C-alpha cells in the first residue's frame, strides 16, 4: 500500500507543469493593461476554467465562458490540457487582490459584451428626473480629486461631493481632500442640486439644517 501511494505521489509530481520563470523574476500585475496579448502555459484545470501561467506574479484565470466563440465549453478539458501553450488577452486585473482574468475572445466580441453590460446597468439606474433636492442617498466614493470626490449612487451619473461639504472638512483645514476622503468609503449624502442640462448631481454629506426628516432613501 505504501509503495502504491509513493508511486502515485511521484507520478503526480512528474505530471506537474514546469514553470520557465522563477517567481522572484515575474511581472507585477500593476504593469499589465486590459487587452494586452500574452502567451501562457496551462497549469491546471478546474470545473469553471483553467489557470494559466503568463509570467506574472500570479496565474491568470481563463473562465470557461472566455474559451471559445464558436461553441459552449462545458469543461476546460474539452479544449485544453495542462502543459498546453495558449494565446490569451488580459481581461481584467486587480493588483491589490492578486487577481488576473484572461480571455481568448476577440476584441469585437468583448466590446459587445461590455456594451451589453453597460446597457443592462443603465436600465436599472436612477434617472436624474427621479431625484429631488434634499433626497437622501447612500453611495461609495469612486474617485478623489483636488476639489472633492465622485460618488457612485446607483444613478445614471456619479454625484460630486465638494470637499467643503464633507463633515470631516472642519477637522482638516488646509489639507488635501484625499486625507479625509478615500476611494471605497461609504458615505451618506443628500442631493443639493440636479442639473438636467449638464447631466450633473451635486451632493452634500452634511444633513440640511432645515430638513425635518429624510424624504426618501435610495440604496443601490
């Protein structure tokens, strides 16, 4: 029994795909860009995709939905095996979480997917004419500038929160907005202005003094 298990372990080690680049010499994900062409080696297969070594700090995931434009791939073994050399494109990266997603689909197909996704998202978003001054919302800061932050509200456009309208501003006089406003922060805000012509929403994170109570609240 022991000799059998030992032979199975040796067989498994022998079947492992050899990596050509040491991990300390690999490309950081931060240096990649979407759409970049890359050559890689299939390292392993799962029920939902394949992990590909493209010479970066972590293997990229090629999901089954990204493997073929011509037919439905039920399992990766239908189209590839560990050790196969493959040509892929970078679909998305997240250097902080060490995640890399790859694709074998053409740019035309990818563009259609993105357009469809945006259309679907827009249909479910709050139109500007559904918003009124003093409406209360919750949002997430997506980008910080020298003048304030753009806040994702679940509306058709992001709202803008000026740094002087943030409740922490009095404690950070003379400091840049990014010292008290950060990407990813959840913020409670009120609509201070809706400009239909310019397609803009202005926000304040200070509750209006003359507001007796929240009129309504949107949660995206």
